């Protein structure tokens, strides 16, 4: 699905595939590619936590977002039947999106780095007891049959992809940041008050465990407003004083409904 999203965002441009999300971030940060496209969150299963962690770790900027309707399908070798399937391979996000279909079936669920690699593995192994959850495009690419179509639990299954760059874009009406707060009473509330006090609305906020520091968390926030405005610069300066760590992840333009 990242390939589908990238091909639509950068229509007609060459696209290079990487196995892991970290490899995409490495390629963007090193300048090996001009931009990277990775999934950020799904309307049904929520955030892709690994990508949030990589945004915290790498010096890459979010410069755009793209929503893609996701239709998951159970793919198998030609001639295989549902009663033949013993193992199902896919990315954990895809598996989570199809829980209602998978529940009660005697499949062994095997997590895989991404949906395309799962389909590729099923195609190459030649074992009719194996199936993959992936897109119809992937089925065609690897010569697989569609055993069950549109198996995602939610009919409104949308994944938001982010576009990464080494350099921040200019302008936009949304910006995102991550920060940590001191272990003081009301520290998080003060950070929220600083954002709201300068007239900015929080469209999203979530916490994420800092894996190397048990019971400590960082916070991701999406802020509505002009990141280049004087109010935004004042807000970020105040927030920087109030927080232990603060990082602006990027800015983008979101069309209002």
C-alpha cells in the first residue's frame, strides 16, 4: 500500500522500495532519495507506533499527508481453497484491520514486515496451505488468486501516509511536534495551556512510551494553524521553556471540508 500511495503522490516518478520503515528514513536522511512515503495511522487500528518512534529519532520532516482507501484481501496460490489454508502472513496493521474475518478460523497468523513481502513469500514458497493479506494490485503482481475479497472489518478503512523530506516545506495550515515534560504536577497541562493560550487548536494528541526509559513517555501533537506566524513562533518558544525536549516534525497543507 505504501507503493500504491507513493505512485499516486509522485505519479510518473521512479519509486524505490525498501523492506523496513527504518530503511526509508535512512534513505531520506542520507539523501539517497528525494522523499519517502510511509504509513502513519489507520482509521480502524490507529497509529503505526514504529513510525512515530522513527520520527522522534531521525532528522526527517513531514511535508505532506495522503489518505488512501484500504481494501484488504486474502490471497493464495492458484488452485488453493479456503479449507487448505493453515498460515496467514501479513503486516500486523493489516492483520488488525481484518480481525472480524480472521476470528474463529483456525489460521496460524504470522506477522510479516509488510503486506507485499508477505504476498511475495506465499507466491514463491509454492505451498497451498499459506495465504497472505494484501492488496489486489499485489495479487496481480505476484500471480496470486483472491480467495476472499474486502475482508477488512471496517468498510471505512483509510490509511494516512506521510511524505518525508530532509527539508521542511514552507507554509501550510497544520504542523506537528513531539515533546517530553518534566515529572512535575501539572506539567502536561501547562504545555496544553501554552498551545491553547496562543489560539491554537490541538487536532490530535497521543502519548508513546520511550522504550529505553521505562514509564516515561513522549507526546505527539498535531496543531491547527500557520506554523510561520508570529503566534506560532511565540508558542514554540514558550513550549520549549516548559518542556524537557521539543521537536517540530513538519508542516503540511490540509484542505478544509
